[in-house]
C-alpha cells in the first residue's frame, strides 16, 4: 500500500470512529465535523436511509445549509461503509435547496 493510501486509510479510520461514537452516544456533548454538529447529523438520517426515504425535516436542512460541503465531500467514497447511499445524500442536499455543490461532491 502506498504512503498516500495509508494516510487516507488512517484518516478515514479516525473519521469513522468519531462518527460512530457520535451516532451511538446521545449525550449533551457533541463534536463539530465540517461545520456540522454530530448530534444534529441525526436529524438528517431518516432522509438518507431506506429504500424510499421521507423528505428532510426543516431542522435537517438547516444543518445541511450550514455544513462545509467541500469538507464533507472528502468522505463521500466511505458513505457506503456507513450504509448510506451517496446518491441519497446528493438528493438530500438538493431537497434542502442547496444549489452550489462543490465539484468534488458530484456522484
């Protein structure tokens, strides 16, 4: 494995651990990832999972509009590992009215 691949793998492993812990533990404390509060990420989960996800709730769209999409898009290739379909995330962003999507985000 190349040096760059190892760096990417280590970063991803760290990201997945942080995200997993944040999702599993519902405490008053939270973390910020790409301008998104990890507790607030849960507001969007129903809109990106399942075969026919419901439209996002307003609270989810507030989170999406405030997110640093350029930062989040660095992790898009790992979404299937978290059982999240990247195309559903792209649809969610559009449903929340975000029209300026970084080129790196496009599926």
